[in-house]
């Protein structure tokens, strides 16, 4: 009986040794390295929400993840909220790549929260238009998702004499049916500057433009693209300013909406990718940017959002061509691009003037 007990103990010990050899314990250092490798295959990207966000996910993020195995963590918000977060996190960012509109894009570089870009890391650079890259003083800091513009929108069932110019918004027949953007939107200050120019104001001044806008009988001002769309959908507004993409979405939904490129040109803007200063994911971010500027990604964005593409080989169908912000036969050079650096220099001052004279 004693011998049996000894043999049993020996057998159990042998079994433990065999089991231990079959499943070696991973050293702590190797486990840490494995976790780091997994994290290196992830990037965090700030994009817009709504239709824009869904389109970016479908045509860029999801196929990029499938092609590279890199997981994309998405933070949704508009340019202003993303910019504010980047300022708060300056020096220790949780975002690797951020999408920002014209104006806010320049501010992000001037406030040193985004990196200068290395153009040599773009594999298809010979196929990209010069407008692909955003720069100040010869330094590249942004990569275009695409270009769009603020134009005139009207309800053709209500408006019988379509507008041709920004000046037409003051026509008597449109009184009480008009809506325009506030400075809280990307197009607000460019429109104020455009009206000031039409009033003969000197560059960098907007007082005459504000006086002119005060005389415009509006039904409401809007502070975002969604708010503008709601005004047209509800029938509260029948004419005014709006962005091309959302306007055409309403048209596709069966609303009697038409988009007009005013004779002065649409007020152009772009949405740009920015590498956040301090990111540890430079290689992965450039891999994403290469996909975002590829022919396939650019075609998807252009066809769904009607953004003007920046890849030379993009092929657009007739419907999409007609909905480009510069018209069917134009190009990016035809966009009326405001001086966003000038706007940024006066942004606080002009916002205060607007709030004081027009109401917040």
C-alpha cells in the first residue's frame, strides 16, 4: 500500500511536468511585446458624422482595414469639436489622424497641433493633382479628401425666377424665404467676405457686407449643414445658401431642390486629412493616406458626396460630373477659393461683429 502511494505521487508529478512542457508560460516581456504589436496595428481617426461619416467608412476605412489588417478606431465630430480636442490634447494626443475643413485646417497648423507631411511617402503622387496638398510657406500639412462649395439652393416649386448671382438673394420675390449660414459654419465668413466685396468693401473689411446682410429678409440663419437641410425640407426656407452635396441628396430624395453655381462662382472649401503632432503611428497613418488618395477611394467619395476628387484617373458618371462644385466642364481651378488665412486673422473680430449686429 505504501509503495502504491509513492507510485501515485510520482505519476502525478510526472503528469504535471508533461503538462507544463506542453503549455509553456509566456514571459512577461514577450506578452508586453505582443500587446504592443496589436496596438501598433490600430490607429485612431477623427472624421465627420452623418452621411459624410458613413461614406468615409464605406469607401475608405472598411476597405483599408481589409487590405492592411490595421484596425481604425473612429472618433466622430465636426471640424470645430475635433480642433478643440486636439488643442486640449496637445503634446499627448489620443488621435493619430484628423479630418478638418478649410479655415480650421490652417488654424491647426498655425497652432502647431499637426505635423508637416513628407510627400515622398505618397506612392501615387504622380497621379495626384497639385490641389491634393495643403501648404503654408512651402510646408505641406494637409491632404485633401475632396473639394466642395457653398452655392445657391432654391425650391423650384416656389421660386419661379431662379437666381443667378449672390446679389439676387435680395430680390423682392424672395423676401422672408431666404436662409444663409452664420460664422459658425465653414461657409459663413467666406459668404460675408463675398458680399462685402460685392458692396465695394476694401480687403479685410466686412462692415459694408454686414450692413447689406442686415437688410436681407431671412426666415432663419443656419449654423450647420444639417440645420440648413432641415429648413429646406420643412419648407420654411425656399432659397438661400447651401452646400452642393447635401443639396443634391435632397434632390435625390425627391424634393424639388435645385443647386445654382452663382456667376461669382461657388465659395470653395476642402476637407483635409492631418497627421496629429505627437502620433506614434506614422507608418500606419501614411498607409491610410495612401489608400484615402487612391483612385478607388476617390471615386467612391466623389460619387456619393459629390466632392471634387484629387486623383487624376478618377472616372465620374454623367450625373456626378454635373454635380461637381465647379460644374460639368470645370476644374478645381474654377472654384472661388476664399483667403482662409485672411479669414483666420480676423475670425474672432468678425464673429464678434456678426454677433453684435446680426444676433448670435
